[in-house]
């Protein structure tokens, strides 16, 4: 089966598009703050100077245990967002994670630090699927990868701005104060979220009737073109082969993704021969800037051509090569260039990947499927950082750890290539061609 992209009807060009200006930026800033509170430890850990007596394996545990807590609210929050309100679900979680993030700066022991990171992950865990449900109510499938990528651009963008900010703050305050202060912005942004976001177009005051009607018609057409959901139960959804494959893809990809992300500042500190925290923070922002541009470009290409599988698999192959070469070459500049390529490669699949569940499943069951994919897949966020730290302690070199991360990325590529051969053809294409929706 070939994957060819949908050709949008010319009439759609005249439809207003305020949703791109209102929904995406507010959601992006919100998740930038979540990502800051999740990843700030990657900048902080190299500068704790022995406090709490953390080994490399312990540091990997600090980064990874977040994702153990991250699992628990994935499906409940997705169901709440779908059946109750995505807007209210995210608001409650935002306040809770902001308080948890600030409290993590008050820990006194290693065990308390682990517990604080676990609680932070617990509250942040429901935000991702809840926002995906929100976007699914605002953007038809033909726009979904771009909408996902523009929102998920907050991931590299957060590192572009926040890594230098954390570095600068560390030069002027203790790591404890950095954690306490960085938990405050989510509490402030919760007020903006409450007044700016609506669950659906028909509830928003700022949207025109023409745009709201267009979105409603397009979403209805998307749903009509999808395969039936069996009995409509959540169990039917998660039993489908593509959902199980997507869980595997996400787990192996995220293992490599977060293993790379957490240890990137430490690698850059090594390249600068122990540079200041501000310098390391600024240099850490460079790979993420490259990743931001590639991530959006890949999503645009995916929506334009409909080639979701290629848009996921090809960047990961590039990432495998760059990750291995980065451990083999000498010199700060070549290694920095390869870090940029690796960052771009592991971020690029985000938009296309999260457009796939919406193509396969009807809205009434996609919430729990996306929650399950994110919950189980993000266990890789525990495995990746911990493996790199443990292997670095065991071997005295980061080479083995990054080689293992490359192996995980290779498993993700294999699953995309072999496990998603059917069932991912764009729904919009099937509508235009007059063909029935494909099953899984």
C-alpha cells in the first residue's frame, strides 16, 4: 500500500483560522512550564557538588523516577478530558504540579528527592493526553500533525529558553531556590489558561461562526470515515494491533529520547572542560533550536504528503547514526554538530506520531488509547536515563550507555517499518478517493 497525501479542497483556504492563534500558544506555554519543571534537573545535577551524595546511577534515578509517577494519571486524565472537560482537567493538574515542583527544592535526603520527583511526575502525567484530546476537538485530521507539532514545539523551545535560564539562575542562587522559583510560573499561567481556553469551538467566544461550523463539519467527516469501534469499549480500542505497536514504538523511542535529553548538559559540560552553568545552559540551547525547526518542518511534510510512517522512522534512523558517531569522533565542534543532529532526529517524529492514533480510532475510544500509549511508552523515560547513568558508573564511559540508547531507537524503527504497514493511511485521503476506511 502506498501512502499518498490528501489534497485539501480549495474552499478551505478561505476559512478563518483563529484557533491556531488562540489555542496553540496558550497550550504551548503551559507545557513549556511543565517541561521546565521536568527537565530542569538535567541542568542542575552537574552542579549539585556532591550534595545529597548522588552517584551517576542515582542521578539517572532522579531523572527516571519521574516517569514511574507519570504513568498513573494518563488514562484517568484522558477519560476526564473527554467526558468532563480538558480545560478543567489541565487546570487542576497545573496547580498541583506547580506546588510539587516548588516542594522538590526543599528536600533534605536522596529518598525525599526521589519521592518529590515521583509526585511531580504523578501530577504532570495527565496533562499530555488531556491536551491531545483538546486539540482533537479543535483541529481536523488533515491539520492534526501540524497542530500537534506546533504545540509540541514547546518541548525543544522550553530547552532553548529554559536551559540558559536555569544555568543563569544557578550562577546566582542555589539549586534549591532554582527548583522552588521555577514551580511558581505554572500557578500564574493557570489563571491565563482558565480564561483563554475552551473545550470546543462552540464554547469559545472569540471564534467566528464560520470557523466553528467548518471545524464541526470536518471533525464529523473524519469520524464517519474511521473504522467502527467494535462495541465501542475502551478494551476494544487497546486490543487493536496498531495500538499495541504504537505503545512499543513510543517506549523504545522515548527510552532513547530521554536518555539523550537528561545527559545532554553533562556531555556539553564535558566538551567545555567544566564550563560555567550559564555557558553550559546556553550551549545546551543550540541543539534544541535545531530540533525545533526540524520538528515543525517534518510535521508540515507529514500533513502535506500523508507519509506518517516515514516521518517517524527516517528521523530515528538519522538519530541512531548521529548518536553512535558522536561517541566515536574527537573534537568539541564535530561532537556538538552531532548532538544537534541527534536532538533534531529524536524530536522530529512527535507531530506525525501523535496524528496516527486519531487516524485509527474513533473519538469515543481514542482518549484511553492515547493515554495508554503515553503511559506505557513513557516508562522509557525511566529506563533511558537510568541505563545511561548505571552503565557510565559500571564502565567509566558514556559510550556503552549511548550505544544501548541507539539500540532502543533501532527497535522503534523496526516496529514502525514492520508493525504499521496497514491502517495508517490518512482518513482524509480515503474520504476524497471515495474508499471505505481501513481497519487495523
